[in-house]
């Protein structure tokens, strides 16, 4: 039996059906870190302790790699997400409904995959791999169903249903769509609805473009964009449960992003309750609105010419 090396880890990933991009050096080192292995360790000593992205990156130092903090998203999106999609790795196995942006989010090698890894280098390693590949589609489907059960259903103003990943600010986003919109944007059309998991749950890029707004990076958009044809307004709403509201900096960013809009702009900071809002009141920008989900019938108006309510 050979000890753990990056080359062997790449060979293992290739044997499991991963293509060149998903069996590159970065992916191999992430795999070794997830397994808790150091150079020369026996594959049989592999473990599958749940870890966050930061501990995984720190363990990579044992393999001579010092990833900068700004590579975190690359590791997460282009390696860990691929491993999860393939069923090699489980995401939040201890709590599938944990919010995507939770600091306790974690990854671990799935138990069936761990058994294969521990046999890597043995005479019967190929038998383990063959059996694993036969059973794997069912394991991936079981994991997908578990995640889907915890998704948040959201009913749009037109009656269409979409779903958001569980927890986090998406609970507030549902309230913004189902409680704020009927009260303050009746007749409005949701053009964009963000999701912490996939960055977007709904995006009518064509309609936004027709209004003169072209966006290259979805991450810069507010959490909710509603088109009010009666007034020719675009309502730009931010969910401020875990991220900041529309302060002076964000107000300027949004005005720049939507500078080409033929529609007037309305800026709204949305909070889960007044207690959370209280911590941001002094930083809210003028010419904006503030709304709380615990008092959905009321809106605070911070000056400006476009007043949303009451309806």
C-alpha cells in the first residue's frame, strides 16, 4: 500500500469519474484535507470529520500549499460544490436546513466514499470503486431530496411559486415578497429575487434590460427588485437580517448600478423586526424607506420624492 500523495489523490478522483478540472491539484489537496491526511499517511487512516472551508484550507499547508483568504470562494465553488454535487462530499450532514451563509456550515466525505478511500491502494480497491459507482446515483438523489425538503417556498405576486435555500436571510426574503409586496407594491412584477445559495432564484434579465439596466454580476444587485409599471418605478429592496441595509455607501452603489434605468428608483431597507432595525437607524441613507416584517403594514419614509404608501 502506498502512502498518501497529491498524485495518488488525483488518480483516485479520476477513478471515481471526475474530469480533469475536478481532479486537478487543488481538488486533490482539498480531498486530502477533508480526509485529514498528511504526506505519507496510510489511506486506511482516512477520516471524515466535518470541517468548514477555513480549516480545510489551513490543513492544505501540510501539503505545501498556502492559500490566500481570497481563494476561499474558488475552493468552495469550484471544488467543494462539485464534490457535493457528485455525492463524494456531504454538506451540513448534521443539519441539512442550516443557512447557506452560516459560520457553522461544514463538509465531510460521505461514509460510502470514505470506505472506498480507505481501500485505495489495496488489491481489491477497484472492486470497492465499481460497487460505489453503481450505488452512487441513489445516494446523490437521497441527499438532494433531504435538501429539497427544507427549502423555503415563496409565492410571487402573480401566483408563481419559487423556492429559496433554507434559513438565513431567505426567511426575511419570503416576507418581503409575500408581505411587503402586496401592501406597498400592488400590481408590481418581481424582476429579481436573490438566493444566498445560488445568488438568484428569479431573474428577468430581459425586462430589466428593457428598462435600461444591464448587470454583469448578479452579486451586486439588491436582494429584491420589483417593477411598478403604474408609476414607472423600480423598487430596490435589501434584506438586512445578516447584511447591511441601504446606507449611504450602498445607496450610491445602487444609483450607479441602475444609472441607465428609465424608471424612477425607490430604495428600501427590510428588517426582520424593529429590534434589528434599531441598530441601523443612524446609518440609513436619506431618500430611502425602511420596513420591518414584524409590523408589515407600516413603512418609515426617510425623505425623498417617491413615497410608497399607504395603499
